C-alpha cells in the first residue's frame, strides 16, 4: 500500500480480554515503531524494530504487552488481560534506515487503532 | 530518560500572530530533526525537518530553527491560522535514523 496501514481502526474490548493490533508498514521500510497516546497525554514509545536486529522493547509498560514483526513486513502488538488504563490510541510508524547517498527521511505514521477497554 | 522534551503542553495564539513551539534535546549525536502535526483521530504527519548542518529551514509559513550549542529547536508559524490548531511533536534522530519523539504541544489558534 501507499502508506502505513493499521487495523482495526477501533477496538472495544472487555477488561481481562486479550487484543491484537496489526500494522502494515510501507513496503521496504526496515524500521517500525509502536507508540501509544492516552487521552490528553503525549506520545509514549513502546517498541522499535530495525531489520533483523533485536527489537528495542524498553518502552513496553508491562509483561502483558508484546510485539512481533515478521521480517520487514507486518507487525502485531498484543496486549494480554487488558486493563482500563490500556485504553489509548496505538500508533504505528515506519521508516527507511537511510536513503541512497545517506540522505535522511522521516517516519510515516498510520491512522492509529483506538482501543477502549470497558 | 526522555531525550527529546517539549516543556509546554499547550499554547494559545491569536490568528495572524506568530506561534513559536519549542523543543529541547539531550543527545549531542542527534543530527536530524523533524516536526510533526497531529489532528484528532489522525496519525501524525510530517511537517518540516532540518539537518544539523543548517540552523534554519523554511517552508512557506513554517520555519524551523536549530541551535546546536543549546540543543534547542523551535518551530515558527507565521501568520498563524485556525487550521493550524493541532498537536505538534518534535522528533530527533542520529546516524541509525531511530526517531525519538517529544510529548507534544497542543496549539490553539483563536479566530
């Protein structure tokens, strides 16, 4: 696709259930990020994938959160035993490592998944 | 340890006046800086960037200034318009192009 695609766009789940959020990055983008934004808050880093390197999981708030990425394509963020404080917009972004000639490029964001835990 | 900080969570400006959004960073290895704009219910979109070899980059009403010695960048919007009302995020990256984002500043431009 032309941009970063996230699904579902909205998800309402009951407390205690598991949820899986999906991100399709831009084709060829080796870097992929997950962030979340809780109501009235800023962007909170969750996890970063770069190529075949070990992911940077330093932002995951608890062991209920996990993420996987298959090669340089789709990523899934899984939240187990959801809690009300997990309610947020979950944003995925992807970027190239560097452009040819060393030129820099920006990260591109998806529209986000709005998760509501009731 | 937040490497990119936006210390003002909100800013209110009158239409037609200048909006100045500020951002500070701590990592001297950052060499590429960006500003993003986010409307409600949408993902952030890229606005403007600057490389560390420059101290200013201009694109229409938007200008980004970089002060490397102070590890500070700012975004100027002039003249401000009501459609500029959004949350603005600054971001920085280094040689590996991993992006670090600030927490955002909500700009309200009053008609």
